[in-house]
């Protein structure tokens, strides 16, 4: 059984609508699929219907942006009730400020010699409340400033670079509370991607567990293959379940597509071990 519990549609910063993401996942052999758009559950109904048409089990999900230790960290919620009032209100509050941040990114990029970036990024998003750095990255690739999205982040959109503008997101306590209150399971997304020391990462894991967090992503398109066994070991050390997902945003953008993502290591307990 192939499970993918981390994907994005154009409801947040993906390129494809939920139905096409579902079709792409199924073509890649996925049997159990979750849509986890950033700070948004508006695509859940369409995703659920598309998964049913494709013959996949569907898991309602979300990926919540938080600020922890001065870094932006992502917490995935799985098996949520997407209509839970506290979750819906919390996500709306988290989304607020994205447009203002986007305008400031545009100003900073113009100072760096890239005019019209805000307007260009907006051509990739329908709702300013959902604007993200990825939309800017796609525009810069389109205009030839960089060869791919990853290069844009390295040169322009990460901390210390010309187009980086920090944003204060939800707290870890908020995110885990909203997810658990909506009947869901909280998962730290791609923990190997954050620039924490080993000590800082341990503090994050401890606090997450104390708040009721249950799992970390082990096999993800945002990890390198050598990180898979590292985070499998850490999952066991902290008593976390293990999750898996491509972190799909668009065909050709991810490190690995649905068909190529390897299974979880055999020494971990999958987050879905008692779902079916």
C-alpha cells in the first residue's frame, strides 16, 4: 500500500487543482492520499471527491505555518475535521498578513534589480491571502532570473537574501491545539529542512510531544535519501509515529515524484498503522 500524506494544490501554492493532483497521485501508484494545503482547507471537498473517483482512500489534511525558534516550521494535520470552527478560524488568522508580506517581498526584490515581482507572483495565485514565496519563485524562474525554484530560494528568498521578509505565523501550541481539537493527528513536516542545531531540534521535538504531537515526517520529498534513516531513528527515539509524503507542488518541481518516493523504513511505526 502506497501512502502519500503531504501534497499541495492551487488552493495554496501548488499548480494543479485538487482533482488533477489526485489523478497525478493515482498515476504514481498512490493508494492513500492526503491534500495538505498551506493554512487552507478550501480544497478538501474537491480532493475527497476526486480521490473517490480515482479509487484512493482520502485523508483530510492541512499544513500549518508556525514560528518557532525564529524559524518558520510547518505542522501537518491529518485526519482532521476540516469544518471544525476553531481550526477554520485559526487558519484564517494565520493567512492574514500574507498579502502585506508579499508586497514587501516585491519591494525588496525591486531594490535587488527585479521589478514587477509582486505583480508577477500574483499571476500565479488567485487569492492574495494565499500568496507565498513559492509564487515569487515561479515568476523569477519564468523571467529567467534563476533556472529553478530551488535556486530562487537560495539566492533571493531565504533568510539573509535580498527578497526575504519574515512573517509571524501561529505558535506551535496553537497549531497542535487546532489540529487535535479538530480530531486530527499533528505531524512535524520535513524536520530535516529546518536550520536547527541538534539541541534546538531536540527542544522542538520535546515541546511538540508535550503538546500532544504524534508524528514526524521521515520519508519526504523535502528530505535527502541519507536523511531517511536519521529521522527514522529519531522517530523511534522520541516515540513518534512516522509519516511519508512527496510534498508535491507541481510536476517537475519536487525532488521525487509520487512513483519514485521510497517506502518508510521497516523499523518505524507508520502514522496510519491503525487507520484501516
